C-alpha cells in the first residue's frame, strides 16, 4: 500500500505538467478568440465611422448658380461649393457669373463665399420681382471678388458691390432708375454704378 502511494506521488508531477500544458493551450486559444473578437469589433466600428463620415461629406447638388471661366462652367450649390462641371449653357433663370480673376477653379471646392452668393441671389431675384429688371451675367473682374458687373436684358450694365447691404442696393437702384427715366430712356444707358457707398454714378452712350 505504501509502495502504491509512493508511485502515485511520483506520477503526480507529470500529471500536473499535463494539466498545466493543457491550460496553457486553452488560455492561448481563448486569447486568440478574444483578440479576434476585439479586432472585428474595432474594424466594424471603424467602417461604420468611415461610412458615416462619407455620408456627412456628401455635397448638396441643388443648383444655385453657375460660374464660368472661358468655356468651362462650374455648378455651385448655396454653400458656394462646386459639384459639377459643364460647358456653357443658355438661360437666365439661374444666377450666371463670369470669373475673370484668373484663379484656379475645381469641382468639390468652395468657389464662392456663401454669404456673397446669398447677396447676389437676393439682388437678382428682387431686381426682377420688384423692379422688373432682368440681370443676365455678373462679371467678377480681378482679385476683388466683392465687385460685380451685371449685364441687363436692356443692354446696360449694373455695377454693384456685395460689401453694401443688398436691401440698400436695391432701394438705391430703384430711386436711381426713377430719376434717370425723368431725363432719358434707359435704352441709351451704358451703366449705373452703385459700388461707392451713398453715391450713384451713371453714364449714357454718346
């Protein structure tokens, strides 16, 4: 009996070693599984975050204005961001601008400050609705992106600055047209210049 007990006692360390090895492999397997789960979760969250980010970066494609440079034209949304490029198109329903600044224009970039664009859209709309004046193309000349020369349907040019309040610009334009029509028809008018605050300049063709 004592000898049997000694044999079991001698065999015990080997048995413990086997258990230890098995526990080591089990622990390693569990670690691999847990690491895989964590990796999958991180990848899933990253992918979801990227998809969400891509959705956030989607550009509004509602046409607010068209700005052209030579024969290239860029479609702008109300944020002034270009979302499409095309050739020249006819029509005066949309705000049309001609960029003479020489700067580089690209799709996906902000080409015009949204505050400036909002002023121009307001002036174009109310010049037609309140004064019956149709503004065709607004030219941006040089590095001053706040001054615009709009050709009208009647053939004369309206020079404005968005540094002036749009309401005041329209009111000054209205009063100027009333005064000008007292002396001569606007058909002979070359331009009206409203860029200088509290000043009105106009000229007739000779």
